[in-house]
C-alpha cells in the first residue's frame, strides 16, 4: 500500500469515527494523530462500513448473515472508539500524601 492509499484509509477512518461521534471530531482527530491503536480502530470501522455498503453485491444465500455480521462489528468498534475517547478525556491528578 503506497503513501496515498494509506492517507485515504486514515482519512476514511477519521470520517467514520467522526460520523458516529460528530461532537467529538476534534478529539478524534487529535487522538488519531497520537495513538496508533485508536487510529487502527477507526480504520477498521471504515473498512467494516465499506463492507456493509457492498453486502448487497453478495449472493442472496449469504447476504443476510454478512449484513448482520458487519452491523455487529460496526457497533462493537463504535463502542470501543467511544470508550477510548472517554478514557482519553480522563486526566489523572497526582495527590500528594498527607502528613
């Protein structure tokens, strides 16, 4: 995969995550820039959404099963991304011991 196609995949991942959490677009972009695992989750979400969009091209025998499979995967990835965004918002505060 060349640099251009890699950029397209990353852009699709960013768009996919932002479509599920539009109010957190800036946070998604920032987290994608610094967390490779988060970026991979977003890219996986985009790939699953692309696969779901293409499911109607599959044979009728497997179409319903694949649709369900991709819908479940998308829901799981979106939940994982939401949890990662919530964790990224947590700023640990070190407490000094009381004497």
